[in-house]
């Protein structure tokens, strides 16, 4: 092997090692199937009853955030996928929940109502397996004045550290 060939091989090896290091560092702050999982979380929008009015939606996809230097003990980590839908529906509570339940079940969600404390009623709660360390969770309940204002939300926590950024 000539000296020129050895130099070319050495340069090629350096390029391959640098590229591999870049992939490792880059993937340390990415979520496998992250956009697909966020689309599953955001799909709750389609479960809002068709006769609902005054829809207001908020959403945010999980992202990596740096810790906050001004807050002792703060650390870098992931935020949460979060989708919230507020709406008005004048149908009876059971009708609203049944419509949401039917739509979510058609998309693979499982219902697991929960009771937050002994004196509280049961809250509609669903989970969706997204083949991750955590399932997507959804809740729906009436809030505010009267019982026609609803809050419906879904969230997913990526595996790994939980971010504690600056407020």
C-alpha cells in the first residue's frame, strides 16, 4: 500500500468515526417514533363529540430542554406530549362520555376509570399502548360553570429524565 493510499484510508476512517459519534450524540436527545406518538396523542381531537361547540385546543410536543441555572437542582430532560381540548356540549354527561369512549375505542384505547379519592366520583380515564416505556393517558370531565363545559386531555411522558427548565 502506498503512502497516499494509507493517508486516504486514515482520512476515511476519521470521517466514519466522526459521523458515528455525531449519530450517537444526536440520538441521545431524540425520541424513537416521537412524531408518531405525538400524532396518537393529538388524535383525541377526533373523539370530541360532533355536536360540541366553542372548541379550544392547546398542544405541545415533547422536547428536550436544558436545566435552569437559576434554579438549584434543575436538570435537563424531556417535556411531555400534551393535548387539551375544552368544549361545550349540552348533552347529558353519560352521552358525552359514551361518544368519546366509542371514538377512542375505535382507535385502540382502553378505558380504566379511576377514583382519585374515596369521596370523589369515578373519572373517565383511557390509556393507549404506544410500544414505549409509558402509555398515553387521556381524561375527560366537566368543569366550570354548569356541567356543559368539558376538559378533555391526553398526555405522554417520554422515557428518560424529566426536564426542569426555567419558568
